[in-house]
């Protein structure tokens, strides 16, 4: 597969084309130091062997922001060094640090904006980015990613909402001024042999915000200034965020937030046209070597393969790799049928919003990281109880309710305890097809935690017949036998 062909990105060769984009874990304390939990989280990601790991946003200044990693002074270097070293020791994975500057927000609803910054303060921020990038290099990271996306300072300069009246606002050239100064200063500090990527929005996804045409111009400027890769995100803005009294505003609560982390109801690869459009313009202007990372609800192996074959150089998978960090290894080793698929229910996002430790709801209750399998490769898969799965479907207020019997894992006693007391079973995959279908026609529809052998399908229409089946899986994701299919037709509307 093309996904697993090595690829040159700036001065580095990545072993494959899968990227873990930055994902805040809220595992650090407010002190911002790397701790054991953070190390374990990234070692776990590294075990799955993506080509590139982008470590979550690290603050380049001391502004308060709950639990967030910091890279704002030399005191953070020992922890960061440990983190980079442990990732490298775990697998042939490259690791970069995402560095971020953000402005102040308060519980009262007030927030500082780029309109408030003096030119001296902007110069200070530029210097902070350069110093932080230098520290990332010193700490042994393979590169640095400049956070110029979402609601943060550099993205606010790029934004069409940037209404500064001086050289830093108004025209696209002026909106690009501070981000360009940052990139130049970073490159001057770390040199050409250190990977430098930039993450920015391909579209702001807010009224009067910018979209692909501006993003293409931004990409060309960043390419000319020596960015090695561009990681394309979308939305995540303050402008349309939902204000809750007494709580600092969270920029992922409005429609632009949905576009940044598209949930269940949105199409797969929702933001793909942005990465694709940016790649096209880079190629057309003589920058084919500047790599583009597309992210946003990418989880199916065939889809990821199609993307790296025809659309962008690299695929980013954040929530899918949180759910199952072993996705890259499983696909590479022909074990895609044991992937645990993300639900896109955005519980991880809600945890981030409330400053709680970011976990995945599909993991066993209380697990701080995706569990490792303690079992041998050839361990027997889960089984249904003697009477079978007894899958039943009935209508519940216009939706379809499925119930089934709990499966058991033959080696539950050998496994590392039984998640949720669910007999060693880790979860269930719900499969669905429209019409009366044999099991071959059924496709992945949902992932269910082991503790709840029931599922309510809300994505159904009157007058349509649906066929369902379920498969249990263990900690390795190895599926047990498919249940007998069951069909149900909804009354016509
Ligand atoms: C819990 C959480 C934390 C995130 N933290 C960051 C971050 O620190 N920096 C960043 O650029 N994006 C962050 N993102 C956005 C992701 O990198 C990614 O763009 C988004 O989740 C869409 O990709 P996906 O559909 O593969 O999850 C975060 C997303 C989630 C769910």
C-alpha cells in the first residue's frame, strides 16, 4: 500500500504516511511539565507506529491555560527530552512538538484580541516562537509544528476578522505579516536541517471568514518561506463559539468547532477538499515537495489509501488513533479487521473542554491509555454464549433498538483483568446494511463499549428495511464470530 511507502518530508524520511495530529491530553499539571502519564500516552501512540507524531500544543509563553504542556523556558527541557527520547526508543517514528501562542481569556467573557497587541508585543511573540523552536531542537525532537490554526494568535492574524489598521491587518499580505515573521525567525533559529511544519485552517468556517482561495495563497507564502509541511485543519474559532456564563469560552462549541472535529453526523473526510486544493496549488506553483497533511474524520483504511494516492501526501488521524493507536500497524500487517473504530462521539473533545484528562470512551472504564493486549497473537477470539448472540431489533420512537447477549472471552482469566466486568470482552462492532442482506454486505456502523450490549440506531428512515449484525472483540480488536443477522423495516413515513 502507498500508505506504507516511506516519504521524504523536508530533511526527514517518514516510515509511512500516517500522522498523529496534535491532541491536547490534559495529562500534564498546570505546571506544564512532562510527567509520567504524558510519556506513557506518547509511548502508546508510538507503539502503533504512525510515521509522524505531533505532540500536543505546548505554550511558548507563561499565560495561564489550565493543564497544558509548556516549552516557554529551559526549565521544561528535561521532561521534553525524556518524552522525545522515549518515543524514539519505542519505534521508528518521528516526533515533532506543536508550539502555540494564545491570548488571554477570562471567565467573565472578556478576551484579549490581536487588535489589542502593540507592535512590540507582536515582536515579542515572534521571538517566543523562535526560542521555543530552538528548545524543541535542543530537547531532541525531530521538528516543530507552528500552530497557526483555530482560535489562537497566529490564526487570528491570518483571519479575515483581523481588522488591525496597521501593517499587521487588512490586506492578505498584512494578515500574513506576523505568521511570516514567525516562520522566518523559526527557520533562522533551527536551520534548514530541522523539520518545520505549519498547521493552519484551510477554511475558517465562520461567517465572513476566509476559505480555500485565501488558504491557497497562505500556503504558497509559507512554502516560499521554507515550511516543509502544511497540516490543514478547519474552523475552531471564537467568533461562533457558544458562550456559557462563568466559563471561559471554548472555541470548538460552534459550527466552526464541529468543522474542526467533525462528529458522528458529518461525512467522512469532511475537510478533504481543503488539503486537496492546497496540494494542487503547491504543485502548480513549483512546490511539490512541500507536503500536505489532510485531517478530519478519516478512519477507513481504503479511504486513507485513496487519499495518499490521489489527494494529499499524508493523512492525519487524531481521534481514530486515540481510539486505537495500533491502526497503522494493524493495517500494515494485514490485520485491518481488528481495528477498533472511533465513534466520533466527541467525548474526548468534551474532556478537553472541561480540562479533564482526555481518554476514549471505547477504552475500558478508568483506563488512562488505550490498553495493550497481553495475549499471544494466536489467542482464541471471543465467543458467543451457548445460545448464541440472540440479536434482537425493535422500534423505539422511530429509531431501532438492538439488544444482544454478552459474549465471553475464552481467556478472560488470562487477560489483564476484565474490562468493566464484561467477561474480557473489550467491545462490540455493529454492522448494518440497507435491505435484506447477507453478512457479506454488512459494513461497520458503530463501536460499542463492552459494558453496554445494546445500541440505539438514530440514523434510520421510515419505509426502509435495515439488516444488522454484531461482532464481539477482545483487547487486540480480534473479532469473534458474526451474530446471526436480523432485519427490521420501519413503517413508511
Ligand atoms: C481532544 C482533542 C484535542 C486536540 N488538541 C489539538 C491541539 O493541541 N492542536 C491542534 O492543532 N489540534 C488539536 N485537535 C484537533 C485534531 O488535531 C484534529 O485536527 C481533529 O480532531 C480532527 O481530526 P480527526 O477527525 O482525525 O480527529 C484536538 C482534537 C481533540 C479531539
